[in-house]
C-alpha cells in the first residue's frame, strides 16, 4: 500500500435535510464567514463529536460555505456510517496533511482556519503542503460549547446523578481501616454499574497527609482516625461528564484546626456560589472564594483556580481563576471548588457544579456539603 | 494573586551525584550539544517521567549544558519532592511561557529546542516571549525511548504477566450469552486486582459484526454462536504498558470462511514474526504480514499497520507499517498485529509483543494463538 493521496472515496452522499436543523453547524458557518475563512479544519475530537455525533477517537472535519466534510480512518468506517449524518464521509488513506491539501485544492480553499490545539508538528507539515499559510483560530468551537443546550444539560444531569448514586453506595465504607485505593475502585465499579462508559477521570481518594496533595492518586494507605479524606470523582452520560469533590473528616484527637479549615473552605464555597450570576467576571468568582481563604490566613494554601467548565471535556471553558476575565453567561456549566492544602496536616476541597440559568446559579450537584465527622 | 512571573522558588538544590549515573540525561545532553542547542524544553509528560521518574500529570523540564531544571505546579509539590532527585525543582506560578522566557533570559539561552508535540497555541505564545525563535526537535527523547533497558523490559514483562493472568481468569466466561461489556469489565477488574493502576487503554471486546470494526467499543451485545470475539487489552506496571489481542471463534454453522480468515491472519503473524530481526526495515515486517493477507485475497480488509512500539505509551515508536522505514535495533519492543475485518461477517486480529534481543525477536506475550473454537 503506498503512502499516496488516493482518490476521495465517498461512502455516503450528504443529507442536507438534517443540516438545516443543526444549529451548531449553522453557528460555526456564521463565524467562519465573519472571519473571512474559506474553510475551517477541525481536529479536536470533542469538537468533532459536538458537531457530528461521532464517538470514535480519530478523524477530522473541513467545513466550507457549502460543504460538510467528515474524515476518519478505516477502523471507524462502519461506526461513522452509523453515527454521522449530514456529512460527506471519506475514509482517510495516506498522510492527513496531503489529504487536506488535496481537498483545499479541489475546493479552492485559500484561507484555511485551524484549531490552535493541533501540534506544532502537524502545523508545520500542513503549512508546507498548503498553498497559503493556514490561519489559527482560538477556541472557535470551544466558545460555542461553553453554552449548553437543553439536551446537553440533560446529559450532564444524568452524569451527576450516576456519580452521586455511586458515591452514596460507597460512602458507608469510608471509615478508618479501608484503603484509599479500595474506595476508588468501589466508586469506579458503581459508576460503571450505572452506565458510565468510564469514570470522568482517575478517581482521587486522598487521606491524611496525602490529602494535602490536591491531585494525589489513591494509594495502599489505610484511612486513619483524624484523617481528612478527599474524594474527587465524576460520572459520564452520553459523552458528557460530571465532576465533584467531598471531604470527610474521620473522628480523632485534636480536630479543632481541621474543623476551622473545613469551615473556611465551606464559607469560601458559599461566597463563590452566591457571587456566581450572569454578567459577573469569572475572576470575581475566584476572588470571592479566595478572599475568604486569605482572610482566614490560609491564602498560600489555595494554589489552584476556583473552577472550570465541564461538558464533553472534564476541564473546558470557562476557566474560573485569577486569570479568567470572561463574563458569565446563561447556559454555562462550571465547577466551584475552593480548597486548602496544608503539607503534613492535610487538605480539604469541596466541589460543586453549577448551571447559570435565568441569570442565576443553579446547583447541579447535591449531597451534603457540611462537615461530617465519621466515627 | 496576580498573573505575574514570580521569583523562582527553589525548593531543593540539585543532587549531582545521581546525575552521573543517569545515562538517559547524559544521552540527552550529548544530543543537545550535537544539535548546538543552548537548552531543550521538554513538555511531553512521558518523556518527563522517563528522565526524572516523576509520575504526576503536569510539568516541564529545561535541560542545558549545566542545569537540570524541573517545573511543576502547586498540586504536585510534595509528589515532586518525593520522586524527583538530581533536578532543581521549581513550582510554577503564572503563565508557563513567561516562566520559560524568564529562565531563558537568566541562563542566556538563545537557541531553545522544543518538542514538536506542543500545541500550536503554546508554540505561538512561546515564540512571542522568547528573544529568538525556538527550534523544533523531532522525537529527540522518543528516539532514546525506543531502546528499552533492562529495568524497562522488566516492567513491561510484569505488565504482560498481569494482562495474561487477567485474561486467563476471564477466558472461561467468554461464551455465547455473555455481553461484550461484561467481558471488558471483568478483565479490567482482574487487571486492577493484579496491581495495574489502570488498563493500558479502554479494553476492546467485539463480537460478530462488531468484530469487523477494529476499534469497536464493548456493547450490550451478547456473544452469539458463530461469532468471532476479538479481545484487545493491556496491562500496566511501573508506568509501562502491555498490549495484546486474541480472537476466539464461537462454534456455530458455516464456519469454513471464518476458519480460513483466522488461518490467514495467523500465517501473516508468523511471517511477520520470523521476519523481525535486527537490521530489517520496519516496513519489511509490515510487508511480510501484508503479503500473506493479499495473496489470500483479503488485502483490502487489512487497513491498519502491522505494529507499534510499546512502553511508557501504549503506542510509541517505532511504527511498523508501510510508512515506516527505520531499521530494527536490539532493545526495541513492539507489537505484531495483523488483522482481517470483513464488514457484516466479522474480524480477526492476533497481536503479540516482541523484544529484539541479540539480533532476534523474542516473544514477550504467550497465550495460545492457534484457532480455538468455543462450544
């Protein structure tokens, strides 16, 4: 088999009827037009899923004024035929950059937009093959994805529900003596039983000193008396994720500092939540949480941002941190997750997901957030 | 907290004693010198693990003639201190590109090499901040990683052993009536029981028509009589992966075509295996397998390459396909995995891992490869 650009092999002609109703593609095409692009190359696999429904792990799209072109490789031929309608499907052969250059030539695309998430290597090959330097587009699809529609919110709620049920099924086991790793395995098992194709991410269960590392991995360590136990986990439904964290305190001696830390994080969470509404800057939500923690004297122990968008990716736009200055809009779904992590002593994080609706924050996650001391 | 470049906060002074013995870093430094780079920026997380032992998910390195600089963010502070020796550890604050530019200025780095796997976005920001255009380096660390040392081979063998034991524990259940998804869940469970932190990838169990999609995901579909069942799974040990595939045939009517397909794939596998030795081009191993399949009339149904390297990544160099023209060397570990996938009828893949040692291929994976018809 030679590494040549083979003739485009059209498996299916496009189905324009379904396009008319596809708001997402109409939106993309509008932006492409306003940016004076002749075509837009989409390589991010979640963006591809968002626009086509394709759930495979490899492919790319080219959208022009009149064409919706979908490309994937041989492995996904049948899957693409089953999942993707309204797109002209081509099975890739040979080098991707040559194939793209061939399409650009055939459709007379001069200014081709591309996603900034492509690797430098791919960019460099692409630039060498195309007649004109391609044009980087920052977050073109991602900006649309920030605003969730009803269907997406339904999937996210389902992912939250599965995650919460999984946690509640395991919660009675979270006591001194159980290993961190066992908690994670049990939650993962419960998530899968409830239909999650995979956990949203490697579940974090961190106790005692480990809890002062915000992203510690579950260990053979057994939970001990007096430990904070951070559990950070998420579910999945229809490709959408949920993400939440709860911290439990095991009963023991000398808990007063730990109780004060927990209450500080919980107050920071409440402040951030009450600040979250349409029109506010994301950095101001971060500041609301951070100020509470700073005033309590723990400022240096809250090293991460206050939140992040959740959807087809567990971490997506908007970023809710001191660097984020975008305005909150209706339809956004993001986390609020302040934390305090004190080396050797332990850490606390409380993480919820909210949806901004009718101007206000609606909590998507439930489950108790007040301090629970486990005997 | 402002988004400014804060002063570098040195947590630990470097430990030069351990460097002398670190062949990997010496090799990198030699290549950097030969390419006339003043420094090399390493961002690929597996390359970071390879060079430092760090198992976290975020960080970067800068290597110069005299400095080994390790950067990670606040979340991994304690983990880095525990895992990384011989490197000067800095906790990142603010934008990464500003931090890198600050280091470049401080150490008078003019020509800074970077890995081609960085995103265009990161490259673009970096270029804007640095005094000179940074220099892309193709597979600098990856080329070293292709040749495994004794320790790495030990870890890979452990990953294989865990995977094989997991499969054998589940194999008696692989019969008509069980759901594809249940097989995958059981294997995953067995892998974790044997110490794998995670499966090497989402386990593939594809039966009947699904088996004609090489990367189908496990479904609710029950295995039926006459089905091919492809199981593609891998284990993990010390961060190293294994990857193997077996295909079982369920007894049923009219199996003669299926038996012929299986035997063809198995013959292709044998030909590829016997061709694999020091000095041969990887494309010739691919051709050895492909010729058998072509001659049997199934050429169009073998759409993927014959193999790939396995190590810290499940898919790494070398590529064993019609595009790969590199020479096989001692110490390489890669798969041999021919397949035939016929829409509606089903598919077969047999995948083994080999190590090239003393010029010859040594099979790392065991387990029966001859046709098994399950009643």
